[in-house]
C-alpha cells in the first residue's frame, strides 16, 4: 500500500487523501494511456482506463471498502491507443477517442461499440462543462450533452440526443469553425473553449467562433496542459511547472501555483490541486499555493507518465492515480478527519486555520467551528497552555461553563450532574482538577527531558523542555485563566444552577490565589454564589469581610451584621486587616479608628435598607458608638420599604446620644410631616435642655482657666456633621415654626434660665402679650422686636402699653427715654396725642420729645384732613350713582307693531316687556326665563358691571 511521505516540517502539512485500494495491470503487456471517473452512486464509482494497446477497462470502486474490482474489458481499436475517455453520465454513455475515431459505449460497456463515422481524423476531443442550467447562446443543445472535436483545422461542436438504454444516438452539428493548427489540449466551459498549442493558450467563443490569445508560451517549454476546476468553474493553464488559473473569459482569477516539477497530470480535490510526477503525488492549496501533502506511490521509477482522474463533482470522495501499470484509488478525508489528524499531531494553529478556511468555503458549519475551538481548548489544557486554551474556549459558542467545573472542584460535588458527558473526539483525557492536570503535565515534561537526552523525539513543547516552569507558576496561570473564562461566562444566558456553579467556583479560584479585592467585589455585587459551599472555606481562611459581603448580597442580613460587629470589636486583635488602610494611614490609633468605621459603614448600608425593626435596633447601639452619623443615616433612611415604628426607635436610642435623638425627631417632623404632638414636644424639650446645658458650659468655661477651656472645647469629628447650625438657633426656629408642641412644658423647663428669647416665643404662643412685651422691651431691650410685636398685635393700645413700659420700667429701673422717643418717632401717628402727653413724665427732657410730639401732632392733623377728603369724595360718588340710577329709571322706550323681542323674536305689540342696562328688550316671558341680572347677550351685570359716564365717573 502507498504510504504518506514526510515533507518540509515548517509547511502546513496534513493528510487530505488517504490510500483506499489499488489495481495492477497483469500481465503488464501494455500501459495505461487515459482515465475517466464516473460517480454512479454513493456506493459505487466507475473507473474507465484506456490502454496503449486499444483496450478499455472498467473498474468499480466503493468509497467504504478498500477494494477495486474489474468489471469488464473491451477492445476499442486494436493497435491504436485509447487517447481520451469522456463520460456522459446524464445519458449513460461513454465516448472514446482512439485511432482518430470516436466510439460510443453504454456506461457499463455491455453493448458493442458504435463508431461515429461522420467524424474522421479527430485529434482532440472534450465534452462541454457548464456552471449553470442556461442553454448555450445560439446553440440548440440541452445540458452538457455536447462535445467539441478538432478535425484537421476545423473546430466542430456536436450535440447529442440519445436514448439512455440503447446506443440509438442522433447527433447534430452545432457549429463548425475554422481553427488554428497544432491544438493538443482543449476545455469547453460554458460559452468558451480554451485551447492549448505549442505556442500558447487561446480562447474561442463557441457562439461566434472568434478567438483570442490568452498568453503565449516560451520558445522552450513543456507541452501545454489544461485542467477544468469544477469547484469554482475555472481553468488551470500549465506553463512548465507553474499553474495559472483563469475564468471562462480567460481572465486570471487568483495567484499562480508553483509545482515541484512539471507535472505529468493535474487533478482537483475540493480546495486543492493535485499534481503527479515520477511516482509522487503533491497536493497544493488553491489559494495559498502551499504544498499540503505529498504521497509516493511508484517507488524510484514508474516507467512512464502518470495520469489522474477526479470526479466531475468537486465534492466527490474518490481520487484515482494511474501509473503505466498500476491504479491507486484514494479517498478524500472528511473535514473532521483532517482536523483530527492535525490535532493528534498537536498542530493546533494549522487546525484552526483549516477550520476557518473550511468555514469560509462553506464546507463546515459554524457549530463545527465552535466544536473545534472547544476541542483545541481541552487539548491545550492538558498541554499546560492554559491562557491559549481559554482563548479558544471563549471563541466556542457550544462550550458550556459547566464542562470546566471538573477542573476546579473534584467530583462528586453539587454540580456533577450538570457536566455534559461530551468527550468530543476523544483526543484528550477526561477533565480532572487543575492540580492533577498540572502534576501530570510536569511529570510528562520530566519524562520528555529524559527521552530527549536519550535522543528520542517527543511531542512536548520545546519551550517547556528548555525552561521547565515551576508547579506554582503553572498552577497560578491555570487558575487565572479559569478565572478569566468564568468572569466572561457570568455575562452569558445561563440556567440558575449553572450560574450558581460559575459564581461559587469563581470565588473558590479567587481564594486560591488570595485575590481579596476580587473576592469582595464578587461577594458584594449581585451574585449566585451558594453560601453553604463557601461558609467554611471563607471562615477558616479568615476572609470574614468577604463572607459578610456574601451574606448581605444573598439576603442573610443578620449573619452579615454579626460578622461586621465582631470585626468592629476585634480589629486590633488582628482578626482582619484592610490593606488600603495600612498603606494610607501610618498612625496605629487612627488606623484602628478607620478600621472600625469601615465595619460600621458596611453594617449601616445593610440596615439602611432593612425594615426589620428588631434587627436595626439590635445593631444601632454599637454603630452609634463608632460613628453617630451612620446611626442617623440608618434611622432616617428612605431606602427601606416600610419605615421603623417611631415609638420603638425613640425608646431604643441611647439617652446619651442626644444628637441622634434630636436628628431623628427632626426627620420625623420636617421630612415625614409628623403631626404627633408628643414628638413635637419631645423635640422642643430636648433642644431646650441641650441649649441650657450649652449655656452652662459656656458660662463655666468663661470662669475657668485656659486649660479648662481647652478641655471643654475638644473637637469630636464623629458628631460634627449631624447638625450644621447651633442648638439654640435650631430651638428658636422650631419654637417659632411649630404649633403642635406644649408651650407650658417648655416654659416649665426653661423658667429659671436666661433663655429670654425662647420665653418670649412661648408666651407669644400662649397669648401673653404683656409678658412678651416686657421680655422684649425690658429684659432684651430689643426695641425693634418689641415694636414689630405691637405691629403683629395690630391694636393702637399695644403701642401705648409699650410706651408705658418704656416710661415706667418698674423694679427700680430708669425710664427708657430713647426707646420711647424711637417708638413715638416710628409709630406716633397711631397714638392719641392727648394720651401721650398725659403719660409723658415731667423728668423727660423736653428737647428729646418736642420735635417728635410736634411731628406727631402734624401727622394727626394731616390724617384728619385726609379723612375729610375721603369722606367728601365718597359722598360725591354716592350722589353721582343715585343720579345715574334715576336717569336709567326715567328713560322712555317707544314700542310699535314692528318691535321684536331680542330673545324669542316675537312681536311685542301690547305685551309686557323689560329692558336691560345694555338696551336689549325682551318680552316678559323671556325676562322671567333669563332673570334680571343676565341679558340676552349673555352679560351678567352682577359680575360685569356696566358703567355709564357721570360728572365724576368716566369710562
């Protein structure tokens, strides 16, 4: 049997043709001259062999069996060689050229031949091939049942009309053209015939007979050869050992192909061109021109030229090569077999290149491409080339993430049943944990090193042999590559169970390389991790932060909060560390504080969304001890679906955390619009108490030494951002804005304090005007506020009461003459001058009051005269209105027989009628319907008053 022969190891070598069977000509009294192939069915292919002695042999081949059988042998023309055999499969006929005559046979050579006597001196003969179902332009010829012959210097086109079962054939001369001399080869494709002579190649139109030169051959060159390439419907023209591909119009369509030697014969197999010479067969890629396979079949010498036959269908599986005395049948490997052959040789890049090529040619599906990428990925894993393996996995659409689970977690496990039992082509071992894969791979490298030293070649990568990697390095590379694949897989549409496996095993891998940041990022984001699989793992390895994040993301808030509480209490014990804090904070005390605040901050994020009052209040205390701002954020959060019960919250707040208490009550009142008088009163009382304490601290600090001042004014950064305004300002603002607290309770609390402004506000709420004025005017001596309060009261006697207070302050206090003069200056016109003069003290300096009293009297007189003017104007307007009303009532209206009602348009005659101020007239019936205030025009005189000119009123 023929065997493959090694070629250049740097070329893209692979097996495309595989030996199937052979046939020897016995006894070797003659040699093979021509050959033809006809695919009768999927299970039988007929091979026609013409000999130099004029015999035609018929062999039968089966692609599935390695056997060639001789069916029949007939003598065509004793003494003349069989120059050419052409099979017309559509009509079941075979035409043979021998001794310059054509002979017709049936496809099985069962009937005697029939010579085509009307054609004599035939030198070249070829049948027509077509790339479409269209008829030849201007030729009456169906399908491919036509052939061309060269007779002398004539080119004759002949059509065949045959009965399939008999040799009853009729012929018709389609065209007869003058042609050039010396034609030795010819191909008829569609509407063109390409001919070859010793001088070059020409193209002849089978419709017009016109010819043109494609290109000329050198003076010294081998004989011309043509080969029809049925896959793309092109023609290969041979110039010595160079092949040029042209289309049916003679135009080059691709690069040239350089053969090893000047071929004896040329064939086509799928994407490849086959050339034979000296008992060797080479396969070249059509596009790249690369030699893909080389096969030797004839030993050192074959004793003559070899010939090739391929199936007219370029997708056929059989290919036949004949030496002078021997026939070799080859089977084209399927694309899958070719790819597997490359993968077995670990030519991964060549395999992928072939896959892409086959996909481009439409010979394999996209699913097969994905399949091969997955297969290559698995092979690369066991070659310890993990990064490349994942690159191929990511290019595969059919690979399921669960197929990689066995590399991460040993079976059996929660996801064992999810792993597809798909071994692909069985080229790689079953999946095993990465530790085992790496261990076995390193052992193979060590064995290969020993074999290499012994002179034995191995398939292990040369890079590994020259620089063997460490186990730790390889394992880390494997884990990082698996991480990369699982991270991408998270964005795919996966079943819930596979999602759980992806996220859980991703956490396993992160922990394996101690990638804390990635662990916490995964745990804190939305994920499908199975907590039960990770609790022990993370707890035992000390990754409590990650476990807390995981609990929170999976809805286990109570467990997450318990961990954060432990971490906050035990930060200094080394239970956990935050690397970011180590690098940014040098002071150990500050680092501890920051670490505790980190735990409190994470816990507060959970509690801000929780509506479980018991859970929130359980953890509120320790968080408030660390940072009161976090506690306020928890209590006032708008993120939770249902707000916490206020009574329970108020009862749970530590009494020492006054600002938290106040901020929560403020939030209830101002942001939640609570109208509960209890909350308003509690808030006011708390503010008042804090204000009193603040005043006491300020008073004591003023009486203490500098050291004491420094001690009492220490800055606490944990509470500085709860309120931006001072407590007393907040108290005053709230007392003024709210009407729902109990003023008397507040007064009871602040009665003995110096909070006079607050007392004034409270007495004002209680309506104690005199007390309010006394506080404003006498205690606070705020004349402007006192006068404004009098204006708010709105009665003149208030100003007089305030004046009495200024002039007679009581309690041995001197009269406040300047304040009294200010009051008279600003509001003197509102006071009775006589009463003012009666109340003025004889002790009051005249120069202070004279000018003010004079202005007050002038204002009084001006006010009196203004009143008289307004009174007289009002009387005039009243008189004018009465006069206008009288005029309206005194108007006369003349009605005749033609007068009509403006509403119903009935004649008025002697009927009662009414007239509106806008001069519209209606009958009494319409007047009752309309009413006395709305006229026919729709004008409502009560809303839209009609003004007529008078002596004071104009339009």
